[in-house]
C-alpha cells in the first residue's frame, strides 16, 4: 500500500485536503449544513479520515442506509441458517455477513455447531466451488446493492451457461434511489444534500438521482471514495446550496457517467426483476428490491428449496433503524458502546465494518 | 461492501483478464465491460471489472484539485 498506488494516493494529498476544508468552511453558513453520505463505504472513509471533526460546526454528516449488511433483515439470516441446515447444503457468503444477528442466532454461531459457510471474495468463486463439489448444494448469500447486483447476476448467468445445477442464490439485492426517496420525504430527517455513492452510481448512472434532486429540491453529488473526492463532493453540495439550486453533479467523473454501465444494467435486467423489499430499521420500500427472474428460478434458493425470506419488524431496544435513517447519531443510541460493541454486537450497524456504529466505535465519534 | 479498487489490466483472455491488485496478480471477469485492453484501468468489485477508469477524466479532476490547492492562502491553519 505504501509504494504509491496510482489513482488512490493522488486523491489523498493533505495540502489539497486542507484547501478544500477551508473552501467548505468559507461556504458554510451559521448553522451546520445537514448532509447525508448514503453509502457505507463513504461512512468508513469519512470516519477513517476524521472528516467529521475537520468539518465540525460547518457540516453535519449523517450516515445513510447504504450498508447492505446493516439493512438486511433478521428474516434473511434466519432463512440462510435454515437453508444451511439442510442435508448437503454448503453456504457461500461475503465475510461481512457472518456475524449479523438473525432472530436467534448468526451464521458464525451456527458455524460453531456444524453449519458450513465458506467466505468468498466473488460470487463467481461460489460457482467454482459448486462445480468442484457436485455432491453439495452450494447456496450463495447474494447480499448487496446495485454495485454487486451485476456480479451476482453474472454468477447466475455463468452457472446457467456452464450447467452448474447445484448452485443457487438467496437474493437480498436492494436499490438505493428508492431508499433515498423515502429519506428525502421524511420531515424528521431534514437532509440538505446527498453525497451519493461512487460505485452504485457507476452501475446505474448519475441520472438516477435526478428524481430525488428535482422532486425534493435536494442537491445530489456523486463522489469517489478517497478523502479528496469526499471533500470535493461536500464542497460541491455547499456551492449548490449557496446558489439555491438542486441538481445532480458528478465529482467521480473518472469512472461514473450519467447513463451508467449499460452492459451491467442489461445483465441485471435479464437476471432480476424489481420487487418490494423490507429494509432492517426502515420497513418495506416499494420497488427497492431485486428478485431473481422466473427464467432463472432454478438458481433462486427461495424457490428451489422452498425457503422464503420473511420480513418482520425489528427488535425493540436497538436503534439501528434511526441511525440508518440519519435521525440519530450512533452515540445517541442507549446501547452504543455498552450492550452493543463490535465484539458483541446487538445491532447490524455495529456488526459490519461499514456500519455507522462500528465506524464511530472504531474511529471515535467525531 | 461497495468498495472498488482501481487496477491495471495486465493480460486479457476470453471474458477474463489478469490485473494487479495490491501487489497481487488476480484473474477477474470482464463480462461487464466492453473490450478492455492491456494497460487500461478498470474498477474491480467482487471479482468483476465494473467499469473502465478514464485516465483523461482523472487528470482533469486532479488538475482542478491542484488549482484549488494553489489558490488557497498558504500557511493558513
């Protein structure tokens, strides 16, 4: 990491960061401007870079619902555990999912009592695993947003083409603009600008936020994940506010375009169909999910094994829901740092490395 | 979970390419991008190139950053 990573280190220059902070401070008004970083990857980068404290008094950064692990409901974990308990089953998952609590257990805890879960880097690795273990039923836990949807779809397509029949996906794919619409409409949240996700936008295109900007009059800026990207994105949001406009701008023009990745979109449209889906802490958001299309039903674990994911309301004491909506900061939850710590998480925002609570806990509240 | 890493294409093949990721050579799928060539940069997420990186656009953004840095009063706190 230390020997100069092109297109990473370039966007971390301290002198430029300082200039951007000064620019943000001079554009800010008397009261702090309430901005939301929608994406969990931004949340981690902001916490790691100490950006909240650099901008304190000028900008309040609220963390949004963009951590896929955090918004995956209990019922999904329960369904995954039930599937993993079936004879011959072999689960494959991104590592982040293992410690997420379901209603009564987590994958990690079940692993201790015989459940088999393999951590994979790519959904394609799960297809390879299935091809190598024809006597097992490999179920990939397909959790993610639009960034990951083409990868999950690509794995299903690959399994279909290669005839890997012992591979299926328990899909929990969600779409971000619909969730932003819910937050934008919530009078309690009062967002004055959205720092929009980098890689979700690469796939769906920056135009996808135009309805949010136009309908709710909230400025939107797509920004990359490096510190200078984030500071520049925030600065662009403040300039829009100053000018009294609300439009979609793109700081991450080196990768994201207005129309997005058409090839990825076509693949997603082929493999998935839009559906209503439940978000932990938020509830059911119409049209915010992607389920596997009927033509790929044999790769849909819910259908293949009759293991439906049931959405139920959340456990009472945990305030992850209010954290995910930007209504409270992690430190305002009575469980934060007490009954809920990364080693013994109560709620999903403390489990995922990208969860707001975990980021606050690790890097300090500022 | 939406992390994506810039990587340079070292070799190309049928639907796949070899890139260097954090000093390690790795095969990735290029089924989501059109005709990648050796030497081009892509963003890698979950084993897939999800888009090409425009070096020209990156340079423009960096030039803008340099302008902002140079315009800032020096030695301020």
